[in-house]
């Protein structure tokens, strides 16, 4: 049996690729260290040392971030000079993100403290440093009355402007506006690309002529719940044009990439499917061409200077991430790194088989999910009889399944692998509020009535369960449900609406929406989904609170909480109500933990308790 500590201490995969200026090499990060590998097949990677966020200086030497003495600095490494790495940023400046100007003369730095969540972050300055000496040329402070989450920076090709994304907390509201800012290096003036409130926008990139920006944007002002499309902005007339259409959804944290001729933009996104692929968007005719396919997610690609290759981070759910080269004409895909070699020294980790499954929900919408098989079974080797099955709706809810991958926090995909390795069929169903199926599908729920997503999302999940039972894969008498955050809310809700589950595990999931809304008010998203504020329509919040229906539950529940839900009085009152109704309940509180448990000992304890709970109710009967 694989131990939780083994899964929680796996090496890290490959990520953060960057092409060298001549496109002959790629720098990347693997297991906490920076590496360099030749693009030509057959080259062995060379270790640079511990660090992250590697970037090439236009002159051909490498820089990266490394933390020392509690401060994150930019370090320089020149393998040709065979010198030891040296710090090139001030000792009293902690770096959040950075970028070299295309002319190589200036280093732009966003302060590290600005990379925290905007609700708690202080405004962070932009520093322009002399590339040769590290001396400060200019410091630009953001408006003091706003709190900003900065992302970027992105230099214009002529090294005269810097664009970045800023998450601006709206005073008196919980939501945030994501905006694009442009700095003039010459005079330090800052302007907003679009009028505040016109759209949400994130992670800009410049066209080669410096006359246009591309970024993820949406006209729907719903903060982190926004559904993003690809948009371009013309600098001369300040016009905005959307380039992708529903149901295509871009991640808000992956910058679009312009081809050298400015006629194509390369992006990652979900085009009506749970897997995130790489696409080429033609600006001439609007076609969106997929360049990759399969069960793995692609993210944060970078483009070679000649425009021939993309280097993309590929995340197979049950493996470590790797970096693949993807030809921009779609003709070839080639694996560049071999981070999964690290698992050879961890023999207890089995490679499990999986597949994406599709089914039709109650109103005809086709939904997808990930099915993870226990050892010995797979899509081509189905089990001879139905298996005990764990249903695991993802959190968010604006997210996709599979949520992250092997070796991540125990509350995410690692739970599925751990349970599947013990013989459970694990099913991660998607649902329409994830955003994968587009804005129209989401708007239909809102138009149909307050928080109709609770019932329709639940129907999406349960029709997926019906699909597995009908296929002879899932044993209807041995069904369990587990979820974290929004997934925990679904677990809490469903055990009050159906008795089909023999056991449930809920982690940091809301149960009393009235108490939660009062603790987080004013909350734009809650007011949108429930038809108004909790003061105006408390009956709507009560109608979709699992606590309201606790007397209807019969499913044994194991409930985990950290500080956030305990402070909002979510888990314990629900457990008390279930106990009063005669339901078997176990309540676990991890003191000092947040919404995602961080301490490895608590994650390991959570995995052991979860397995024991499902074994007791799904197998020891």
C-alpha cells in the first residue's frame, strides 16, 4: 500500500520553459532547480542550480529567481564564462516577477509583496533597474488608494513601454476588476488600456510592431468568476476586438503569443472540453485550429523567435508535468524533458490508466469527466464486475477537472490517485458552472432562476453517476462522494437530496449560505447567483443551504475544516444537525489551516482518515 507521505513528497515536474535568443536551447525548472537543454534531439539537460522563473538576457546569458535570506533576487548565470551565479538586483528588493527589455539595457521588476491576493496585498512598486549595474533608474508607485495584484511585466518591442495586468479591489466589494496598465518608460506616466469596468482583462502581450496588445478579456464583470476570451487592442485607435467565441474559454493566467508576422495568435484554452489544449487563432479569417490533443492539459506555452515552435508545459493527470515542443503549423509534437524519470526511484507510485468520459445531462447538455481506474484496469481492460466508486466533483466552481495533478496538494488530484491505488474507481465529473461549456450555458442557469446552478450542476454530476452505473463500471450500492471547497458544498448538498451515497467526505465546503454570505459580504458573485443580497433575499440563500435539509440526510459524513469555514460557522453546526438526525458523523478540525491545508502532516492525516472512512462504509459491509 502506498503511504500518504510518499505521494506528498514526490519530486516536481518540468515547467517554466524559455527559449534562448537563438532558439537553440530551452531553460526550464524541474524539482526546484533551473536546467538548460538543447532543442535538438539527444541533448542531455545541464543543471544551473536552485531557482525559478528563468529568463534569457538578449545577450544570451541566463537569469533566474532565487530566494536567499528571505529575499527573492534576480541572479545571473553565464555558462560560457564559467562564472558562479551573481545577484543582479538590489539586496533590499524582493522580486515578484521581472523581465529584460528587448534592447537588454533595463530590468523591470514588480515587487514580490504585490503578488499576494489583492484583499491583503499592499500596493507594490515597479522598479526599472540598469541592467549592467543594478542601480535604480526609476521607481513607479501605483495609486496609493488602490490595492493591486500585478502580473507581467511585458515590454514593448521598442523597449519604450511596459504592459501588465492589475487586479483592482473595488472599494466596499469582495470582487476585483482585472485591468491592463501601460507605462511609458520615458516619463513614467501610466494609463489604463480600457475604461475601468468596460471589461475584465489579464496578461497582455505585444505584437511585433508594438501597435497592438493581445490579452484574455471578457465583458462580464464577475471578478475571478469571469469567462475569458481572446481579445486584441489597437494602440492607435484604442479599439477592442474579441477573437474567440463561446464556448472557447481562456485561462486568465496564460498570456497569448503573437506570431512574428502578427497574423496568428497562439493560446491555450478549453473549447467545450475539460482538457486544455494549444490553439492557433488566425486573425485573417478567425479560424481556431487545435495544435494538440489528448487527455493532458497544456499551459503557459512560449514561442521561439522564428515562430516555428512552441514550448508548452504538459500536465498528464497521473504523471509529473513535462515540456513538449509543438510545431506552430501543427505538423509535429515532441517531448523535450523527462521529469518522470524521477518516479523510477519511487516504486510505490503506480501509473494508473484513465479516460475522459462523456454523458448527456437532464437538458441535453453534454458533460465530460475524468475516470481514473484502479491498478489492473483501464479503458481497454474494464473490470469484470462493478467497482466501489468515489465521485469527486472539483472545487471552484470556475475550474476544470482534473484539478491539478499527481503530487499536488492532497485536497486535489492526489486524493484521487491515493484512493484509486487502493482499488477504488475514481470519477471526477465536471458540471456546467465550471465554465468549460461557455457563457451561454452559464447564463441560461442565471436566467432560469436564482442559483439554478445548484440544481443543474447537481444533475450534471448525478447523470454522470448514472452513466457509470449503466456502463457496469460503478457499483450503485458502493458509491462515495468527496469534495473540497465548492466540491465539498456539492457533497454536503447531495447527501441531503439523495440517499444514493453510502459515505461522504467534505472538506471546507459551505453548509449555511446565510452565515457564509454575511461573513463575506458584500459578495458580487453570491448576489448574482442568489438573486440579491442576503439581507434582501435570505430565503434564497436558505433554500440552497445543505443545513436547511440536514434532517433528510442518511449518508455517513466525514467533514474536515480549517480556520475559514470554522470562522464562518459552517462545518460544526451542520455536523451537529446531522447527529441530531441520527446520521453517523465525524468532524475533524485542523487548527491554523486555511482553505487549502498546507501542513504535510495534516494532509497525510486527511488522506488516511478519508481512506479509512470509505473502506469502513464501502467495503467493510
